[in-house]
C-alpha cells in the first residue's frame, strides 16, 4: 500500500511540476518536452488506477503522435515566444481579476453542490469487475459492440474529412520532373542509345 | 474464450449500408480512373441514391430499432428519407452541366453528395443523441467541402470557410446542450429522455434544450441564427446552393421534429415558446430582409429562412397534425426550391452565369415557358391558391390554430402577405420589363427537373392528390406519437 502511495505522490508531483514548467519555460522546445513528461507521468497515474489500456493509449497517442507533432510545429515555425510574451504583464491586473471572479464562482458552485439522488442511474455500459475482464476487452466490447453504429459513422466522417482535404488542396503541378517507370521500361536500344561516328582529330564541335 | 456476441439486426439500416458501401466503391472508381471518371461516378452516385430509395420503400412497415436502440425506422423516417434522396438526386442531376462548364467537374462531387445524404439519413433515423450528432456532422462536413468546391473562386472558398466556422460553432452549441441533457437525464436515448422528463423540469435541462435548439436553428438556418445563409448561398456554386436549400434543410427539419417530439414530449410548454420565437423571427426576417435583395441567390436564401419559419409553426403546435403540416410543407418546399433553382441555373448567356433579378427582365418574351414555370414557383412560394405552396401553408396554419396558437398563425399570414411582394416583383420584372437578350437554351437535365417540379406545383390541387399526400404525411406523423 505504501509503495502505491509513494508512486502516486511521485507521479502526481512530477505531473504538476512539469505542467507548471510547460508554461513557465522560456524555450518552446523545452515546453514540449515538459509536456511529454507530464503525459508520461499521467500515464503512470492511470496505471496505478488499474486502467492499463488508457495508460498505454496516452503514451502512444499523446506522446507518440500529438507531442511529436507539437515539437515538429515548434521547430518548423520560427516563433519567438519570448517576444510574444513580452507585453503580457500589462494584462496581468485584468487577468487576475477574471481569475478571481472564476475562483469565486467555482467556490460557490462547489460549496452548494448537491446531487439529486434521482439523477444517479445505471450507466449505458456498466463497468465490469476488473479481475474478470481486462479493461482492453471491456472497452472493446463497448466500442465495437454496443456503439458499433457510432463507431462506423465516425469512420465515415473521417473519410469525408480525408476526401475534403484532398479535393480542396491537391493540385496537379506542372513542370515537375517525375519518374515514369513504364516509360523507363519501355525504352529500347534504338530510343536510348545514339551512335555517332566521330571523325579523327576533329573533336566534338559539330557532333552535338 | 470469446463470449458469443449477438449481431445487430442490419435490415432496417439497409439503405444506409447500400449508400456507405457504394460511396466506398465510388471512391475507388474515382481514384483508379482519375478525373475522366466524373461522368461515370456521377451516374453511379445517382444510381446509388435510386437503389437506396428503392430499399427505403421496400422496408417493412411499422417501427423497428437496431444498433442498441440508436437507430429507428418508422413511417416518419421513411417519408423524410424518400424526400432527402429525391432532393440529393436532383442536386446531382442539376449539377453536371454547370460543373463541366465551370471546369470544376471533379468526381468527388458525387461522392460527397452521397456521403452527405448518408448523414441526412442517419440524422432522420437518429434515436439517441450520439447518432444525432454523428449524422449531423457527416452531413455538414460534406456540405462544407462542396460549398468551397470551386476552390479557385474567392467567393466560393469564402462561403466554405464561413459555413465551416459557423457550422463548427453551432455543433459546439448543440453538443453542449446535448451534454447538459445527458447530464440531467442520465441517458442519451430519446425514449429514455422522454420517460425521464415529465412535469416541471429543472433549470439545467431547460438550458440544455435552449442550446440544442440554438444548434438546430443554425442548421436549418432559422433566425436569429441565419446570418451565414445569404453569404453561403451567394458564394457557393449555384447547384450546390440548390442542394443546400433542399435536402439538408429538410433533413435538419426532420431532426428537429425527431428530437423535440421524440425526446421532449413531456415538457412541450418549455420548448414551445422557443420554437414560437424562432418561427416568428424567421418569418419576419425572411419577408422583410428579402425585399432589398438584388441577387436572386441571396433572395432565395432569405426565402428559405422565411419558409423554415413557416414550417416551424407546425412543429410549435407539437401535435400530430402539426408534424403532418411540417412534413407536407417540407415536401412542397423541396419541389418549389428545386424548380426555382433549375431556372436560376439556366440564366446563362454565352459562358457567363447571371445572378441578378434584373437579368430576368422580359424573360416572358424570350423564354415564355421557363418564365411561366418560374412564375408558378414564385406564386406558389408566396402561397397563392390553387398552387401547392398554398396547401403547404394552409396545413401548418390550421395545425397552429387547432393547437391554440392563433397569434402565431396570424403573424404567419401577415408575413406571408409581405413576402408575396418580393416574389411577385420578380414576376413583374419577367413579364413587364424590357428584355435584355435571350439566355442560352436550357440544359436537358434542368428541363426535366423544372418540368416535374412545375407539374407538381401546378397540378397539386387536382382532386385526389392533396388527400393522398396528406394521408401519407399523416401516417408518417402519427408514427411519432
């Protein structure tokens, strides 16, 4: 138990600290790296809760794809974040005011929170006991069996997005040299090689 | 051990399955054949829509649900799906010549129309909030793309971008409302929500309904969420505008009926006032703002805003008669819109398209048949008997009066009289102004669309037709109650 607690505190401390560093660090590349650190530690927190599938997905999708994409964009775009941030201090009073208002609202909401017992119902898909069904199986059952229809419809939406992106942006570019394999293969000796008789001691001046 | 899993019943979703598999095949055909396949893909897309239409008509009668209750097929769904398929098919038929002349005849157009239609059918059949959102998104995402289909044209890309940004905003509002409704009822399924919501609902659920209503009002371009409509209708290529004004609008209206009548019947008084307000504002904006328009596509945009207002009168009644009115209204509106756009698409001299009302000057002398058909459409849109538009308005007003919404019906009649001014002004321009030169002869496809819709609008009063349409719509509406 104590080991779990220790790991929980380790992961959560590092998550919060690296999340803070994401916004505090001056170098955008370092920000993205801290973001990755935050993701990995959040994945550790998921593991502690027994949600191994979510933990792995977090690493694969967020670290493997999203964060790398961020890094790519940060490196591609030459944005000077320090310069962008220069004037931000002058908005501090207004920002702080809005923050305080939100904080008060949040306290009011949490303070008067009361859940109507009638509202707690049986969820559409109940959570199966963890010792019988792994959560990969459980998620698979919900996603591919119960929500089969929604899953397929979402796939079609992605297909539309892909077709749309191609339709609106793909252009046939002229004047680009392309490798045409069928033309290369179709070349014969006659079309590929030209034999010229070069006269002795005259050079190449009128051959070409 | 793999536990035995019961396969869902696929039968009720057969038309949707045909469309989705067919769309995938079309993508392949287009990708393999390249740009040469445009004609083929368009005809195949039309064939797919026809196949889906046949499949819808062959579905067994009665109510059937599948996919864990997320998808429902009933009389209402079938009626609206038939209308959506007809509207989309007409959009493809009307587009081919225009797209070729403008040099934007890429094969993706037909595929996107098919996918958009698939989204509409999912919307119409939605029985829970998730299916509703997915259908809506599928339909709108394809619509955003085809709005900017003329990608080298500044106005077309502007229309697509505007539509996309505002559409995303409205989707966000709809989702926020849906999440509130889910949070306060504990279920996403419409029957489940209906069973939970009875008596006086809490403030949270009302907030949720307001947001859902705002999101849907965006999609049907009802005031006060109509700002995008004139710009998008003007900027998008004309056949695309014809598509936007017909099938998706009708599907979104079906969705509104489905969610308000299907999920919130127990708290009619709560959402009735929202719908009444939206309806009145739409009718007013549709009739007043259209008066100053010079561009006929913008005028049609305001006309469609006003027409949505009239259709919402039927929804506001919240009764079977009201829903019947909505269904009849949307069917007749579909015919009138397609007919009017067939004429707008024929306004061409040489290679140039004309879009101003003044360009129609004296069309009665140069093109008597076309001008007569357009005049019939406009008189019908103005609601003048014995044309179809009169019956459409008559049924929604009658339903409103039955539901004791007399003030709403009176406002509807007044705005309809004001709206008649700008419709009849076009007739005056066509019949009494000096001709500005003839247009090119109308394309064959457009002739067909104009001929069929004109026959429908002109001959609707013949004995037997209104009663049959009414009976079919009545059966569709009763399947919801």
